[in-house]
C-alpha cells in the first residue's frame, strides 16, 4: 500500500505514521527550503494580495529564522515593504537564539523601518514600534486612509509568536506559515485572516510550508 503523507488513526484508534512524521525538522533550516519559501511568496504575491490591496503575515518558528527570512526577502523581494516583529526580551536557546545575532537583527529591522517610514524607533522604544506597525497594518489611526498612500503601507509582517492572537485587520488576507501549530494555536493563527472585506475578500488564504499535509 502507498504510505500517506500525513499520519492518521485507523479504525481501532491506533496511530499510523505518514511520510511527514519521519521528516527531520532540520530540513526546514536548509537554505534550499528557505529560498523556495521566499520564491513562492514572491511568485504568488500579486495574485494573493489582489494586486497589493491586502497585506500578509508570515509566521516563522523561531527568532533566528525570522531574521534570516527578513534578510532573504529584503534581497529577493525588494518591491515589498516588509518588517519583522518578535519579543526582544525572550531568549530561546533551544532554537539557536544567539543574543548578538538577535540584537543585530533588531537594530537592522528598526533602522530599515525608520528609513522607510520616517520614524525614530530604537531598542528602547520597541513597544512603540509594535504599536505603530500594528496600526499601519490595520489602517487605524494615524493611518486610517493609508490605502491611498502606497509608500506608507506595510505589505508583509514576519513574526514568530506576536500578532497571531488578538490582532485583527480586514486588510490582512493571507497567512504564510513556516512553523508547526496545533489545537487552539492553529485556530487562533488562521483566524487572523477571517475578517471579510467585500467581494475582494470572501475568505482568507493560508499557505503552509512545514508538513503541509499533516
């Protein structure tokens, strides 16, 4: 019999593994995978964003990956206005959270954001940076009519855990996932795209890059 990609429970309740159960998580840290993810986002951006009308969130599995993806997208998708958000105070050594790499990444992200939008955020005002980008992504004050000012808009926000709960914007219609989520976490994350917005947004779009069949 052909082995399915995703595992499942048989009629007696015994779990039968699928191909994806045997894939090592390390394969998702390879340059080949990350470059393919960035290429897929670039190739489908115009279609999924409806010509740039809508914005997207890209959830990664850890801070080093968020920074790596941010740098890859700066080079490979220069036409997109992107930034990245993660908790600057939480350390995650299990996922290779190097403090110097993280700090350098934060400084780069804040510097790019300041240059793009005429702001002056630094490590000490990171909380205000989060408030500003959230308002920009949701078209809320002081960015209520930002849809008419493309240079002030934010196309894509890269996150780890931030903004996957409690953040709602009808202007976000796509969630890209290169991380594994389960139970209430995946429902909460998928719900970021749920707010309908006329004929152009009858539903949200989810693109999963990590064990997608599972």
